[in-house]
């Protein structure tokens, strides 16, 4: 629970502290402040007895019979000496122009605040409840509303309903019907009604809230149905909520759908063990049908609470502004709903800076007291004080934003506490950019104590944030102490890269065998710097190095050629006036360019002369990409493949058209490479020697048969049969594979009687199956051919049976006159050939055969000659 704090001095000086708050994490709903200024002056000499609230001003009654009009700050605007005794109640009309006052001596006064109107009446105690209405001639006409049940303790009038409380209970009168519609009896009759008075409050025109003793009732005025009226009033009252509280009720006020209750509290003193008055409480509760839920509860430290009774406290409220006034004899406290600024205040007080910052960001348009930046800076300071340096540094990004002055201030603050490393990761690198000195200061901090962290910053930070020369020199100085430190060397290479001293960076990367060396060459086009570093690159990663050399032949060629000073070819290629007009042609340029590329290949091969294994890797990849570029090194590659990569030797021999076969054969025979030797012999035309080598060296009948199939030479099959005739396993292999190439009878007749041949039966069965398969294939093909021939014949017959268009544009190929006569009534005979040549029948020469006539009359040679001459 929240409690307002107060520090009363011995001289009874005014205390301006708010309500004291309990040590609780639950945020209060209301905030409190004392009504000061004129109120302070009044209560130093007098005591407050009652107060009423208007939207324009306040009216305060005192024990000495005075009524003061106050503004909302407590300043006195008017003073009325109404009575020499205590003011019991004050009432204001809606316009705030008339005021009614009743005092302890039975005097009632109604007068205009801004006019001379005035009404006075004095009653003997106990008084009746009288209603005064203006009648004829503006005279006041009294009428008795209630009498005979003791003193009237409280009256509240709203709309057409008047509620009052006497010693017996609460009554409600309907002014329209002039009928009393209900009587709500008092629950605890043991309490003296003068000491524990009834509290009445209209929530709206039809809802009355009653608090008496420790009981609360919420009553709703409802219209009675016409069928139920009879002799009953047309309205009735229903109690919709009823519950008891822990303490005695001194005042009530509505707050939306909740209820504000001012309670009088008694407690047992720990020192004297005697019941005494405690601080009053202001509770916010949520009414339920038979109970209530406490939302908040505040204990209020009002002046002189130890001497007050339940009847000394009053609660008034301003409907439009949710302001609540707690009145006691020596104090007036104003309670109001807490706004977002108050919420942030409470969060900051509880050191919940993260939540306070979030709340300020959400409500930045409505908060007036706080600034997001101030809260953020307080949060950073709080984290630093707690030693959470990394979190504090991370929050700087969000809180400081683009404010360079604040960034630099925070960096120096972190330096003072020795935590530059913590903030280094979060320093801005773009928009904004801090002074170079800031970044250099952080880098020096890392360089003195953390090489890895220093390297990380250099890699992550753009090189233009700091003075590169200063940092390079600092790294060089540290390398003098530890020249083999790989971290510093790697970082120095990166610094050289930022400074565009790529040559030095490349040297360091190659020395370190760093994986980024190839990326550096590509990114900054350092191909001119690798002419004398090819071996180093190949030693580091031969695959990547070769790929780079081959992928960038044009760039490397230019860089190598650029060192060829005075070259006429270079002059031709680079001459800005080069053009066909000056006598040079594009073909010449291409020739020179190819020469440069070959020059680059020669340079690489020369560099790798003492490292044949690397030379082989380069030439092998070059050959895989282009079989002709490195043709002058194909002879050399034979030895390289034989030495370092025999599995790729045979594919190389097959694909190369520039390889000297005699040299290759010599090397393969020296090394006893049978497969390669067989291939070379067959390629050189010596197939019989190749076959012999397969059979004698490899003893592989399947490979021999495959070789014979590839060569498709009958003599080779004969040699294979002769060699295999005394070797049963070979005979089996031949029987299984020879059927489709050589008549198997030739082999079977040569097999000696009595020779045991493995799997002979299976081999013979396979021969028969192969033979049957061939027969079936032939028959199938024959059927297909017959069917296709028949189909084509029918198609030709249909085509030839079609009619041919003959009109007056056609002419006789013999007499060259129109084929159709001018007189269509006369009969005529025309001969039309399928080649679309047409003749009058009488123009056709007599011939023994149609073919002779066709050939002799059709001008085919002429047509053919035209086609040839056209092409």
C-alpha cells in the first residue's frame, strides 16, 4: 500500500509531503497533495468542518462559522461570516451563483454569491426536513418532507430525487410524485449516529451509494411496471450491491465503475496496548454482488489524525476531473488519478528504469514532466552503478541515438571506470560518426591488453573511422616485441588493405598462409603482384591458385605484359590510336592477345619448373579446360602424369591430339603401364601387338574381346581364337561373347576333343539363345519393313489417284500453246504426267515405252542446270 510521507516539525510548520506509501511493489492508483496557500492560513487559526466542490471553485466551512470560497489551488477568493458556531453543511446550485449554508445553531441561509438575494431561517433542534419552494409573489412556501425520527444527519438532492438519513435509516423522495419511495434501515444500530454519521452519494440520477458504519449499499431507482402500481409509488429502489468493509466509513465517491471509500481506522498501540486513532485510509474497491475487490489502499498522514473521530472526516469529489478532497479539521488533502508522468515517477523511484523508458516512449506525446533522453541517461547510470557494463553499453545505442556529444561523453565515462571494451561493440560506425580520437582510444585499449579483440574491431570497423597511419605504427611497434604474433600480422595486413597498400598486405597473407589471400587478390585486382608469388600461392592451396590463374588469364596476361617494356606487341595493343584505319585489323589484335595468354602460361610453367608436382596440377587443369592451350607442354605432361597422376594418364592420351605417341609409348613401356601401352599401340595401328599384350600381360579375356570388338578386325578375332584355343577359361569367355561378331562354329571346330571347358554347357546355351535372338530380331525387322513398304505403297497410290488441276494458264510442253482449246465445246485429249508436265496427245511423239517418251520430252536437265547455276 502507498502511504504519503510527512515530517511534522515541533513548531507545527506546514508539511507539504504527499500521502505516505507502504513499502510495496504495487503501484498506487492515486496521488496526493495538500491544499495549501489560503487553506493553510485558515487552518492555523480555525478547523475545517465541511466542504463542497463546484467545477469553478471550492466552498470550505469551519468550526468558527466561517465559509470561504477557494480556487482549486486553495487561494481565498471570498469570505462569509455566517454563524458564530460550526458550519454543518454547504450546498451550491449547478450554476455556482447561489449557496446554502446550515450551522450548528439551527440557522439556514441561502444567498446569492453575486447578487443581493438572501433567505434566512432559524430552526429549533431537532429540526424537521422542510422543502421551501417559491410560490405566489415570489414568497417561499415551506412543506414538511419528514419529521419524528430524530435528527436529519445528511441530505443529498439530485435531479428529481432527494435522499436523507436520520437515526433510523435512509429515505428517498420522488419530487415528481411527492412520494417517499423507499426506506433503507440502518444495519448496525449499536453505533451512535452522531459519531458515525451516514455518508450519501449520488453516482448518477438513479444510483445512490450509502455508507454507514462499515456497511456499503448501492441502490438503483427503477420504474415500476404499470401492472404492479396499484397504490404503490411508480418508482422503487433495488439494492444491487451490498458488502461490509474492514473499517468505519467516513465518505464515499464513485470512480467509473469502482468506488472510492474514506475509512476511519482504529488500532491497538504497540506501546500502550490501548486502542487509538490510526491514519485514515482511502480505498478503491470494485463492488461485487455480495463483496468487493480491493484495487488499492492508501493510508493518509493528515495533521492531527490521532485526535480525530469518524465524524471529523469528509470526502468530496469533482465529477468532471476525478478529483477527491479528503477533509479533516486540520488538513485538506487532494487525491487525483495518477497520470503517465506519475507512473514513470513511481517506476523510477522503484528503479524500474527499463519499464519507465518503455512507458515514456509509448506516451511521449502526452507526458509533460519527463523526457525520454533523461530517463535513458538515468538508466545507463544505474546500470553502470550496478556493474552491468555490457548492458549499459548496449542501451547506449538506443538511448543516445545520433547525439555525438552524448556518445563521446559516455565513452569518456566508460574510460574513467576502465570499461572501454564494454562499449566498443556498440559504438556508432555510420550516422553518426564520432571523432577519430574516440575510436583510436578504444583501439589502443585493446592493443594493450587483447590482441584478438583488437583484430575483431579492425575487421568490423570501416577503415575511415580512425587515422590508419597511427594505428599501423602502433601495431608495428608491438610487432617489434613479438614479431611472430599471427594475430597482429593478420591485423596489420588488414590495415594495409584499408590503406590500399595491397602489396604489403599480400606478402603478409602469403607468409601466414591466410585463407583470405585469394579474396584479396580478386577484390583489389592484385594480379600484377603475384608474378613472383605463384609458387607460394600453389603451396598454400594449389586448387584455388590454379583456378585463379586460369579464371583470370586476361588480367594476369596484361599484368605480365605490362612489365614487358618496349614490346612492339604491347604498343600495338595499348595504342589509343589503334584502329583499322591505321592499318591494324582486329585479327591482328586477337593474335597478339593470344600470344599474351601463351606468354602467361609459359611464365607460370617456368615459375613451377622446380616444383613438378605443382606444375602438373596447373597443366592438368589447363588441359581439362582447353585441350589446345597448353599443347606445347603435352609431351612434358606425359612424364608428369606418369609420375604424379597415373589414373588421368590414359584419359589424357585419349583426349590429346598434340601428344607425341612414340614418346608416350616409350615412357609407358619403361614404366610397364600396360593399359596405356595397349591404347598407344592400337592408336599407332599395331592392334595385333596390343591384343597380344592384353592376353599375355593382363591375362584378361574380357578386355581382349572388348578390344577386338572395338577394332572390328577379323584378323584380330583370328589371333584371339588361336591364342585362346589351348586355354579353357579363355574359350569360355569367347563362347560367351563371340556369337554376335564371329561365327561360333569357327571356334567350336578348333576345340580339341576331350578338353575340359568350364561352363561349356552354359556357354553353348548362350550361343543358341543369342542365335535365336538374332533370328527373332531379323524376323521382326522384316515384318516392320514389309508393313512400312505396304503403308508407303498405299500412300503413293492415294497420292497418284488424286486429280490434277488443269486451267488455261498451263501450256503444252511440246508446242508451247495453251493446253486447253479456246473452244471448250470441241473434244480434245490431253496427257498429264505426275511430274505436272502436260502435252496435247497429238503432240506426243510415238515411242515404244512411256519411260523413253518421258525422258525425251521432259526438260529435266534444263531445270537441274538452273538450280545449279542459282546456287
